[in-house]
C-alpha cells in the first residue's frame, strides 16, 4: 500500500526541488543549520510535495485516465484515499511551518495555493511550464525564510533560476503528451509552439537558469567550488538537450529524470563543499 502510494505521487521526483531547498538552507545558516530546523524543513518539503502531487492527481483524474502514459496511476490509489492524503498532508505542512517561525506560518497557505493552482493552468494558459517552475521555486525561498525569518535577494535569484530550469526540463517532458494535450484541448508551450520550436526554446530557458544560478552565487558570496559546480551543471544541461533531440521515449525519460537529478545533486554538493569544507 505504501509502495503504491509513493509511486502514485512519484516520490522519487522529490529529488528535483529538495536539493535546492537544502542548498538555500546551508547558505542561509552559513553552514549546516540546527538539526531541529533541518528536520522541520525536510518534513515541510515532504508534506508540501505530497499535498501538491495528490491534488494534481485529483485535478487531472479523468484526463489522466484517457492518457495511455498516465492511465495506470489511478489503479495504485483510489480517489477517496488521494483526497484524504491531500487534506492530511496540507494540514501537516501548515502545522510544521508553525514550529519554524511566524513568517513561515503566515506564508504557508500562500505556498499551498500556488502549488495547487498549477494543476489547473493547462486548462487556460500556454505558460503552464512556468507555473510548475514557480511552484517548485517556492522551496529555496521557504528554506531561507525558515532559517532567517525574512526575505533576501539571494533566494529570490535562486528561485528564478529554479523556475526557468524546471520550465526548460518540463518543456522537454511535455513533448510526450503533445498529441494527447491537443486532443484534450489542454495548453502548454509544446502545444503552442509545436515540437521543433519547443525543443529549440528549452535550451534558452536553461541558459537563463544558469544566469540565475550565477546570480545566486554572487549575492550569497559563494566561492570557486560553487562556480566549478555550475560548469558541471551547464555540461549536464547541454547533454540533456542532446538526448531530447533524439525524440524517443527512453531518451526523454533519461533527460528528464537522470540528468536533472544530477543537476540538483551537483548544485547542493557544490554548496556543501563551498560552505562546509572550504569556508
């Protein structure tokens, strides 16, 4: 049952946003944060993502059943269980933020609102990929506020980088659903631009993301270890687009999961080296 639920919410994809939250956490704390804050942020991330994914599954329940790629999802968990999980995880997320600081608590419903809103964007805007990026970009800002109790420009720059990074890789991933989305009357950059132009735009989005990562490093006062990591991130992203141009399902799945997991992993490792081993 637990295994089915974790597959239902694609728990393995937590690896995309979590490293950026952890990176922001380490930079904000100027080293490793207290165990208490670390565990609370980790729990908040898990609860928020569980709420977001169960809400997304509920919002797209009928649509996903008509899509051959996603039709099997709803055999894993029934609708009432998904609804209950969404409600419980949302409540636990808000409760967890209450143990961090007042600003985290006040902003927690706003964060939930934004990540829930994404699930409906394909119904009315071609910019759905950017709304997904916005949903994931909340993670580093929230982690920063968890430590400092206030906003700052560095996490906002990182949020912008995450937004464009996510929009770029989701643009590649969405090519799998091009025909289904057109048939269902759904919107996305892929539907709007068509496959060739969408794959041409994705590298530009990742170029902007890299600029954002550089901006974060500058604003946060990070050193050579971090920028060395960004060179590896750039190489990984270039490889991702090489795979995407092949156009087959196996290459797209590799580009989506393995390469982007590497990107997020390199990012947080470079910060760990910079702030914990060199500083």
